[in-house]
């Protein structure tokens, strides 16, 4: 990788942020973090990233609205939607996100190989 790709992680769970940051930094990516969708969209405006990983179930602004807001500005932005569930099953949250183009959905808990493979696939596809 000549130029470090920048990834924005949006998740309201501090442990999920910490784990994802560690995994991605070990893979050589630069990582930004936000604790909810509203904060994530604002941070993205200040620092546009190459890829966004967002949780689907969050307070203030959920993952689906976050994806729609980001895609309004950058229609081909690569996004990974993750979910451990909430009031409805994680599969339902992810199914909705899966209808959007260039969105890979991954259920929590996920493996390192699953998340790093999805990141690489989306970044290569959008180069």
C-alpha cells in the first residue's frame, strides 16, 4: 500500500471500536472513530475516508440513516454494515442494508479474516 487508506468506524460500543481499530491498524489502515451516526457523518465531512464501517443499531442516528446520509453526498462510498442485533434480529437490520449497492453486511461477532477480507474487497473494487 503506497498511500494509507483511511477508514471511519462508527459504533456506540467502545469495545467494538477498540477491537476494529486494532485489527485495521495492524493491516496498515489509518482509522478514525465515531460513537454514533451523527458524529460519524460530521467527522466524515471534516475527513473524507476511503471506507466506512458502521454499526446498524445506535442511539441518535442509526446505521441505516447514517449510510443514507453519507451516500447522499458520495453515492459510491464503500460501506460495511455490522450488527449484533437490537429490538429485532441482527439479520433483519443487515438485510435492509444489504439492499444498498456496495454495502457488505457482517453479523457480530465477526472474525478478523471476515472483516479484513471485506475491507480489502471493497477497497479494491472501488480503485
